[in-house]
C-alpha cells in the first residue's frame, strides 16, 4: 500500500471533508481514501475543441459575419512578349 501526504490543504476544505466523512460514518482518512479511489477509477472526459465550443455556445452564441468575396481585384498578368 502507498502513502501520500497532502500539504497546504485549506482548513475550510479539511473541515468540509471531515463533516462529510462523519456524515458517511467514516474517518477522515477512510473518506479521503474512498474519494481518491473513486477518482482514480473514472475515465477523464476527452472532448475536442470544436465539440466543446458547440456544447458551450451552440448556434445561438455565435456571431454571423459578412465575409468579403474571395475574388482578386488584380487583373490577369500576361507573361507573353
């Protein structure tokens, strides 16, 4: 079994965890172990940027831009002498 130490945990966070542990009928150590085991078993969500933007902003959050035509304003160059 491995042992870890968590430094600089805010007092408020520790107190909230202690209360949640007590409500679950566990010690703080057992509750933290349980949370870490749950977190290690879940797969992180992977989402590409386009899907993320679509999910967060959808069609309503976009901006309609009037795009200029892609025609060249220059004339055709004749390289014949």
